[in-house]
């Protein structure tokens, strides 16, 4: 059984697929009184609709660990972090208590902090430690929980980096935020720098820097000269622990040395405002990417024109037109996510949820009841979990 946790700006969906990839059930945290009617949107199957505390919130991100599928984290822009302990059926806010506020005096050795900013813009769970949860906020701060989200500690020093004075998010130039948190896979054999997978993280600040930590956030490594500046998404693969792909406003980038240096393989890519990137579950050489010409064409429905691309090995990017996936004019930038088996990917946009089982050659819509107005919204987060 595959469970998909999908967040658009205005609603959360939990979709359960059977072995054929058909929606067996779907539940929602935003009451839908109508279904989008565009021909490219999969028809709804009238799944059960469940009201929850997420109704009406501006959703930003979602995270689930496959070993703890009952625990779902959703970040909102105006009301902090929410979690579910029943697989997404109900939610409550967390991170509002548990110790001193960030920036206050702390006892030696650290203390548990609340997540002070209300804008939670990124959330992730360590792959080998399901109780280790990381959160990024606006303004840019990083928090970590080691008890599954009950208590939180701010990882100090992020904004002490030299490049921090240049960080700025263009729509709100007085501030910036952590757009993405990506744990680096654990190295197996060979030389290491002494850091385990749970200790090595990529942290994307929008806009201005992709920074790293090799010690769980105790210290920070600033951006490197050839690194991306406007990172939106980072994707890694356990079979290539030092490789990371980045979808950024300044292009698509890849590192093969853990972020020390970066290349920009853009042959075949006719749009370079990149939003989302995913690596095949069984093949680290197959990568999917969504991109537009500009932020305006990526995020605004009445001006949108976005596409999804595929790269195999060292080959050029191939645009996946005429494969069944809605792309082009009117489609806001898809969020792409790898599935649980090789060749399986999912894409979420203002045209709904779509699935491929053959690496992107063909796509089919997943029938989900979406809230009214989905065609004007952007996708925010997408997680695929195998619960078998």
C-alpha cells in the first residue's frame, strides 16, 4: 500500500493507492465544495472528506518518515508547525512550548526551545533516525527535535555566516527563509570526513545561499563560490551519498563531492528557473526536474508556463511533452517526488496529482477531490510512503 501526502497552498490530502496505483481512498484537511473542472484534471472519486485544524491555513511543506507513517508534519506560513499522530486524519500545532524562546538565555549545554517564527517553510526527517526532525523558518532559522517533535532546539549560528548579510527574498527583500532541508545519505565504506548521514545536511536559504553542516547543525559551512544561490529543492540518493541535485532559480546544479564544488548540466534545458527535482528510487542516474522561464511563469496561474524534464546518466535533458502529464501554459510549477520503486514518480501541480510507472514516458492522473480554486494554487509539498 502506497500513501501519498500532498500539500497545496490551500489544502492537505492523504491518498492511499492500491497495488495498481489506483486511489483506494483519499482524505482531506480542507473541505472541498467543488472539484476543478479543467479537462486535464483527474475526475474526483468522491472520497471521504475530513475537516481538520489545517483548514484555511497557508501550507508550505510536508514530511513523513516511512518507519513512522502515522506521524505527519506540515509546516504553515502563518501558524507554525502542525503534526498528526494518526497518519494525517487529524492535526494539532506543535513547537509552541517546551522551554525558553529562541534568542533568550540558555543553560550550559543547550536547552529546549520553542519554534518561535510562525512561518515554517521547510521540514524534514532524518532517514536513519525517525525521531530526528528538522524545521526551517522565515526569518531563516533551523530547529531540531530528537524526540519526534515534542521538544525543539534551535541550531544557532546560521545567520552568523559571512554571506548572511546578502540573503534576501525578492518578494519580501527585508527577510529570507529556509526553503529546503535535505539530509545527506550515509556513506558506506571508503573515506569519510567523520560525519554520519544524520549529521550531514544541506540547508537552502531563499535567496542567497546553499549551506551545509557536517555535525548536525553545531557548526555551519558557508556557500561555496560556484554554488547555487536561489535553491528551491535538493534531492539525494542513498546509492550516491556525495551527489546532490539542486533545482534553483539560477539553474539546475549537481555536486559529486558533498557540496564542495558544483556543475550546471543544462544541455537540452530550455528553461532555467528550476523548482523541483527528484531522483529515481532505484536508479541515481535518472532525474526529473520542473522548470519555467521565470518566477512569474512558475507561480502565477494566469501567466504560468512550466514543463517537466528528464535526464538519464550524462545525457541531455528531455522535455516530457505529450506523455499525459499536464505541462505548458496555465500549469504552475509541479512538485515532483520519487515513488517507492524504480521508474515511479509523482507530480503535483494546479492540475492535480499524476503518476508515472515508467520513468516519465507516460502519466496517469490520480483521482483525488481537491478544494475549489486549485487551478489558482501552487503545490507546496509531496511525500510518497510505502506502508507495506
